[in-house]
C-alpha cells in the first residue's frame, strides 16, 4: 500500500499478486488514486486492479477517493478508463454532461435522496456551482432539507465558513 501511495512502481512490481489485496479496507488502487500517483494507477490497472472496488468503510471507489482529495486529473483519467459513476458522484465531481445524461434517462435523478440529501445538496457540499445552476434551471428544489436537517443554502454557508477558517 505504501508503494501505491508513494507511486513506487518498482516496489509494486515485486508482488503483482497483491494488486487487489486490502489494507485498512481499501486496495492499492484506492491509495494510488488518492495520492495522484498516475504511474502507479496505470501499473495497477495493467496488472488486474479492480477499477470499481469499493472500500469497506464508505463503499467508495478509487475515483471517489481521488475526488475526495481534489485529484482532478486522476478523476478524469479513471473515468476515461471506464470507472463507473453514479448521479451523486457526477454532482460531486462536477461532471455536468454525465449528470445531464442520467437525468435524460431518468428525470427522478434530480429529486432522489441518499444519506446526504439530493444531488442539489451534493453540489453544494462540493462547491459545484455549474452543477447547481443547471439543477436550478431544471426546477430542482433548493429549499429541501437534507436528512441532517440542512438546506442547500445552509450547506453552502457552512462550506464557506469552513473554507474561511482554513485560509486564515
């Protein structure tokens, strides 16, 4: 896992049979993607890493781990390799074209809820303004509270306060 995290392809090459072994509930591909180690990700995929493996704690894929740390190039690379993505992830990742395709196939995507709320809540959590603007243009409910009791506006305000504290 440390070889994947550090992008050490030579070390990964020593034990290719360990490509899909888990450590702390995740695969080497999760750790390489999280840390933006493109060479390691390529090597892992070439040697049989499971592209859409989900971690044991949050059921998140390597592409979601990459997004979590702002690894935009890695997200794009993994999506280009065929990583699957769900509607909520399209909002989190800022992938408007993919969200539009989901909504065209099933308009209820805009109103469906999961544990953090709707795709509107997700767009606010991740600061995806373009996604939010499109959702509003589609008539998405921007006053609905999430299961945690927060409206999209409250989420955006909390996000702004958090960002202001971090940048002080």
